[in-house]
């Protein structure tokens, strides 16, 4: 909402005298944002201006002290975390979830060490919750230099394991929701090892965000130690209770992969980016960026197989949209998306990564 419409809405609500809704006051705030270094013509400056104005509205909103403290702490946590991650924005990262109770001699712990080390050898950084168990294993494999720790302040757990303690990439959070936002927003993949309520919360949130299109499509891999049956039992619940009960769709099973080994898990994650680069929405169009173009025959087959995803028109191979400002040189697949059957997008990415479909 812009300044004029915001002021009009406020007046309609019986608050015409609220100074923060006054266009002249809003312009003063905008000038202060520009004075801090914002480009007057950029959308970023307008966004920051809106943030400041919304903060000032808390004065007349009469929020109680606890709500104000929550808003302040959450904003500060997110700002600080974004600044830390920004120093490593060009390196792919994987979030690793699992139990804090797993013993260092347990097969799951050893598998987490092997997996995280394998990902580091492929140039990836590991993000874990910074505690013990699987979280420590996810740091032990790659080592301190290739690890991030997102610690949560809990009364019954230490703040951080001995590997990441004191590192600049250790970030402490008060709230689970800000911490989980960073896990999801800063990673290009998710690996999950056996765990309890917290681990289940993390995997289901990741899958829900992908399933609903609220986060980018990323590979989600489920891993455990030798002879483990944790994911076998979990998958049985998913298929028998959720799928057969009609609570999820068959294509939703494409959103995760139960790995046969740590090597299989690492290969699954990396294969996702064989030719697929990234994706975004431009209006109602889903735009899938690729490293190399597909053959015309492959595009035709993709239209036949995934036409159910298209609301109107067809799936076309093209260059960047004029409104885009990233990766302009990469070829695209684009189509007007129904916003349904998100799980099929995962299969579409498999077709994009198939060497037989990539043009020479």
C-alpha cells in the first residue's frame, strides 16, 4: 500500500489525525532513508521507508510490552542473521536436521559425519542447529570452516557444540520461527536424519513450504545409518495414513527421497543442480532457469507430460523476462502456472536435468 492509499485507509478507519499517515510526515521519513544512503529511485528505499512507517505505527497501535519486545527481538535476529549469511551468499548450503540426543557412536551419527563431509568435498557449507548429536556430526564432517550454527536458547541444552562455539558463523536465536526461516531461506537443500518432535517439525515445515509454493523447490533427502529402519517406518506412515487417507496427493511423494546410503544422499542433492539453476515467479508465470538449453524435442515431450501444470498457453523455452534482474544470460522454461500439483515440478526438474534432454 502506498502513502496516499494508506493515509486514506487510516482516515476511513476513524484515525485521520494519526501523524504517521500524514503524507508530509511520510515524505520526511523517506528523506531520512535517502539520507542514510538509499537510492531515491530504488524499490529498496521504498521498502525500508515502509518498514520504518510500520514500526512507528506501533506507537498508536497500543501494543503491549511483550508484543513490542517480540517484534524488536525478531527483527534484530533476522537482520543480524542475514548479514552473517550475506558474506557467504555465493556458496551453496545445506540444512541438516536430526536429534540432539544421538550418541557419537551411533550409526546415524557416523552417517551424518560421512554425509556432511561428502557435501563439503563437493563445495557445500553445512547449516545445523549447533547443538550435540546429529547437529554436531553435521559440523564434524565438514569442519568449522564449512559450518554454520543456528543455536536456539533452551533451558535444557547447551548453547552450541564445541566445534562451532565462538565462530562468527554461529548465530543465536530466541525464537524458533526466526531460526527456521533462516534454515529454509538460506539453504539450497535439506537433509534429515532420525530425530524427535523437533526434527519432525522441521521436515514437515520444509515439505509444507515446498508443497504450497511458499519456498523454492529444493532437494529434500532423508538419511540414516546402516541397517536403520526409521525412515522405513516414517514412509509407511506417510503412505498408509496420509496418502491413502487422501491428506496428500501422489505427486507429493516426489518432494523427498529416502537415501540408500550417504553417497546416494550426496549424489541426489548434487544431481538436482546438474542443469537446473533456480526458479522464480514473474507474475503468474513460473520461470525455471537452466544452465544449458533443452532440445526442441525435449520441450515438446515436457509439454505433453506436464501440461496439467499449465493454466494457459504452453511451456516455452525463452530468455529472461524484462522485469528480471538476475542470471540474465541463462535460458528459461516458462509457463503460466496453475499453482497446483507442486510435486510435479520436482519431476519437471528431473527432466531438465536429464542429459538426454540437454542441447549440445
